[in-house]
């Protein structure tokens, strides 16, 4: 199975995320809505990531050397959540400077 690319004519972005990291400061990521699977990898992209299930109201906090680990979210599965409907919302809180 190949990567899930979207044709350019079907791509309609509605947001842009820019991350600015201050060394040594942890950050908090809060999940709301649909469940998701967080991938917490190693310091190199090819390291096999841990899979952490996230539910509505879950928070992840990490900092120190772990801030340099590769991380991401698997594609969210369609569904419905009582408070947010058919979406997943992520709030990330960090000290920017």
C-alpha cells in the first residue's frame, strides 16, 4: 500500500501550525474529541515508535531530552464524540520564549 497522498487540486488547507521550541521547557498536549493514537518515537526517524491511545480529555506532558524524539498522530478514524461531534481537537501549550 502506498502513502495516502492527496491530489493538489483536492488540497484546501485551512490552518498552518508553526512550532517554536525553547530548549529545556516541557510542553503539554491535550486531546479533545475523537480518540487518536499518538506515536512517540526515538531520536532517529527509523526507530520504532511507542503507540499511546489518546481519549477525550487526555493530556501528554514531555520535556528534556524527550523533546527531540520524533512524534505524531496516526490518521483519526471517523466517528462521533458527545462534546465535539466528528472532530478531534488538539491543544498544545508551551513556553515560546
